[in-house]
C-alpha cells in the first residue's frame, strides 16, 4: 500500500518535549601541593546541571585550575563515587 499526499493532507510537525531537568550533586576538586593531585569537596545538590555549572563558573573566577564532578542524583545505587560524595555532604 502506498501513501498518497494530496493538497488536503494536513502537514503536522511532531514536537519533541524536552526531557525534565536532572537534579545533580556537585563536587569540586582543588589542587594540592602534589602534582596531578586534587582534594575534592562536596558542594551540594542543585536542581539542574545549569545551576551547578553557574556555581562552577563563580568558583573558577577565584581559582581557575579547579576540577569538578556533576553527578546525577538518580544515579545507580551501586555508584560508589556518588555515594561517597553524598555521604560527605550529610556529615
């Protein structure tokens, strides 16, 4: 069977809905005296990755050589890195 388009055929665009924002946990690594060694500090939970990136930008103004990790809060419970940072935040 073939589809035939006529002038009366209504053209519809399928609009994709954007995914909901993902909550995340931000941790920032500050350089130490040893080369390639960073000390990580858990900063907190953010409602979106954009909000976390804004916090990173503000901190980079003061210290440009920091590293960061943005971890989704709905991460796999077996994710050891996420759990370590989440536990540090609760202390």
